[in-house]
C-alpha cells in the first residue's frame, strides 16, 4: 500500500516528478502503466529515499512515520538490505 501511495504522491508533485522521470529515463506513459508494478513502486521509493525532505513530504502527507518508506521498500522486489562487505 505504501508503494502505491508513494507513486500517487510523486505524481502530484509537479516539481519533483520531472526530476524522477529525468533520473530514471521513464516516460509519463511508463509512469502511468507502472502504478501497480511492485518493482516500479520500489523504484519510486528508492527515489524518495534519496532526500530527507522528500521522505518528510511524503510521510507527512500520508500521516506515516519517517521509517515507513524504508520498511516498505525492503518488502518490495529488490529491496533487501544492502551489505557492502
């Protein structure tokens, strides 16, 4: 659910959505078709998690704790903890 909320939140962020599209190379059409794809939701959460202000904005708009995006990301495809060793 949080992954879908993240996609919806990003879609409503007029200044941030173009940054996501530019960073990922996704088109607006691909963005719309990726809404229900757990892998795409994970990519959106990865993007949001890159900036504390984006995390705060998303979490505060959905009355979520600040750890919720990271916890949700871990449950989606490719979201396992990264081990650098």
